[in-house]
């Protein structure tokens, strides 16, 4: 594996440095090869971050000294180094930055263990170390190419840290799928400066396992956090530094899938994720440089349109995870990112996207977006755990500012929790979700399995553990079947819900985005932001957009306004309550009920 030559924006003015970096044939034609507003936006934002980073240095170093958290220190150093080397930055070669950069490097060196690793929340952690080393390798490359005499000692300190880390990263292990690619990216950074067969062998070994990507384009974690923050940037680095252009294909497929997950306001659908973001809001901002990288490479006007849209939002400083100015370092390291975007073409605006790998359906029409989800891991593994898709939301709908963030169904059946569909399938007029759960009454053990001492193994009956030798007992089963059919109607949706055969109370939970106004509903005593639709229809209004829902299905002690998250959550004092304004429609099975949304 031969490293590609390193090229950076460094010398002279922004335009001149950019032209040299992206290999423009001459000054006259080169000006058109640089996206000057893009560079100016990042430069201004990075300069504006300097005071914040310097003022927060003591807190960052305290995190490093007392908690072993190297990432904030490495990221702070990255920001300061980017404006120090960049000719158009107000802080270009600013001597005032040398002392804080030196403090950061010295502290990072002192916190590093003999094996080259950091703690970062896990003892001697190769993957957590890799996150910091990717940043420190980028910093070293920028400072080395700049060659400023004032940073000579800083570069020497970084070299020691990087080579020391290479030992631990080339022998250590990981926890999650995306960690493999981050470790590879860190090793590729180090190897690009000081080639070593140990580093390339480890990269080759991890990549030989294959990239964990489904046909639909999602990676195995199905996450809008780890794809843009870890996997895609790591593959981009590996494609450049290890001459593996096929890795660009994985990024392209992931970005194409993401085109169908975008909301008009810049959010990204996460209900199908296997990571923490399955229950949080995510925005497109972290995908920005990936769309910029592939738009010219693929000559893809859709990618260009997304990148331009993110940039417009960036001008308003609306980035969530990474501050806008922190992106400058990546552009200086990878100057092709500053090339002008190709002509933008429309991103998909009218589509039905069925991701069978994730059990996800996305439907777009104008300013409306609909999500149907039947792809949780729960039916197969029957567990609630980190790393699994367990979000019970099976339907989402938005029109402009009116957003139904979640529709869930909670039957009170042996405390087994929410309805989680086993799959989603196309029907003649829409979509179908279904699930069957059952619980057993355990009968006496057959004679051959009885023990006179009564000491039976501790086993799981699907709800709880007990010393009952459940697997060998005959069962008397109780079953609850649920089916939801979803069809478009009158500019909205009909959801036909059928629950049976057991007789149990249930609650349909509609959760609307906070900030809107609800009418036609009654507050549920003792439950914050929770209402019940008893009769007729309710409305949810946000700005000029309205969603009408209903009808109500009555109330009373036999159909309490209660959402049962299940014993798996209640035993651990867990919380499945979504954020927002909740409306419950209650009933009792067996029954058929039609929920209309207009």
C-alpha cells in the first residue's frame, strides 16, 4: 500500500493556495476552480472559534487529565492549527496560538499510555484513541506542510504521539463495526508519514472483513450519527491515502440512501437506527463534506444540491454536532473539497422508497413526508439492548411545520410492551404491518424433569427469569395478534388497526412535535403534555399547517389512558416516553379501529 502524496492549502492567498492544491493548469483559468464563498464561510467561522477554544483550554485539559478524554483536546488543537497555517485566516501564523497549541500537545503526550493508547471512557481503548489520532494526524500534516519555524517543537511532539499510537492501534481491538474503519483511517494517517508494514497489515486485515453495508446503502448500524461522523469520513480517508477507489462506492450508496431519508427542514430519519439516535433528532450537517467530496467526483447534481443546501444553513450557524469552523481543517487537508460544485439538480421530491434491509418505507409528496417502519430487531432477538433497533414507532407523518413525530401502539398484554412489527409489506392499496406475541401459563413438569430437591435451573420465559426450568414445562398459551394496514386517502392516511384475540386494554399514542397547538383533546391527569381524544376529531396546528386526527374511541376504567412500556423497561426504571405533545386514543381488544389522518 503506497501513500498518496499529501497536498494542502497553505501558501499564499486562499485562491492561490487552492489552485496549487487542486492542480489547476494556470492562474487565469484556476479562479473558476475554487468555491471562494465556501472557503470564506469556513475561514470566518474558524477564526470566530479561536477565542472560545483558547478560553476553554483549562476545562479541556482538565477533562484530559482527570477523565482521560483526549478527543476534545485533539479537536481543539485541530481548530487552532487550521487557522495558524491558513493564509486567509485572521490568525495566520499568529504567535499567540503557539502557547495553547504547545499546552495541548504536551498534555496529550503526558496522558498517553506506554502502549500508545488513551482511556477516553474505556481503559486503554484503541478505537477511542483512533478518533483522536485521526485529528492529530491531520494536524501534523498541516503543520508539516506549512513548515513554520514556530511549530517545530509542536510537530516533534505530535510525531512522538502518532508513532507511539501506531503500536497500540496495529495490535488492539474494537467494539463496534464503525470502529474498524476509524482505526484503519488512523493507521493510514500515520503510515502516510512514516510507512510501516505493521500498519498496512492491520489495515488490510480489517478491510478484508468487508464493509458492513446492506444493498440499500445503509451500514449495519443504520445510524445517521455513525455513518457521517465515523464510517464515511474514514472510508474517504482510506480511499485517498491507501489508493482504494472502490471505497468511494460505499460512500456513494450511503449518500444515495440518505437522499430518501432527508426531511424538508434538514432533519434525517432515524427511527430505523440500531444506535442511540433511533430516539433523537439528527440533521444533515455532518454529511456536508461527504456530499461535497462526491458531487464533483460522481458528477452528481443531487449531491451538489444537498451540499449547497447545507451550506446555506451553515451560514446561519445551524450545525448541531460539529461547529462550522471545525470543518476548515478537513478542507485544508483535502483541498478537492473546495472545488466548485457541479450544477445542482433536484433531489428526489416525489418517491416511494422501500428499504427492505431496514424494514423502512419513505414516501415523499410535495412538502409531506411519511415514514412506515416495521424493521425492529425485537421479533428476532426478543431483547431490548444497546446496538439493537427497538424503537416501537411504526408511523410518522409531516406536512410542513405540522409534524407527527411518532405513532405507537401499546397493549397491556402480560407486560410485553409495545407493538413492534415483524416486517412491512406492500399491499394493493398501501402497506401492512403485523406482529404476534404470546405468553404462557406454565403447567407441571413432566416426571422425567422433576427434581426431588426442587433446585431447578434459572431460565427465561420471555418475560422474566425464575428457577422454574421453563423450557421443559408444557404451556397454556395466550396470544395477541396485531395488524395495521396503511393506505393513502384524501390527501392523508387511513390506518386500520386490528387487535385480537385476547381481551386487553390498549392505547394508541400519537406524539406531535412540541410547540404546536392541540384542540379537541382532554388533558390526562398527572401526565405532563399528555392528552386523550375521547370523541370526535382533534387537530394539531403548527404555523399554517394542520393535521386532523381521530376519531376518539371513548374512555373509562376498562380502557385506561396508560402506555405500558413493558417489564423490560419498567424493571430497569427505563423511559419510553417520546418528547413532544402526546395524544392517547384508548380501547379494548378484540376490535377493529380506523385512525384517519388528514
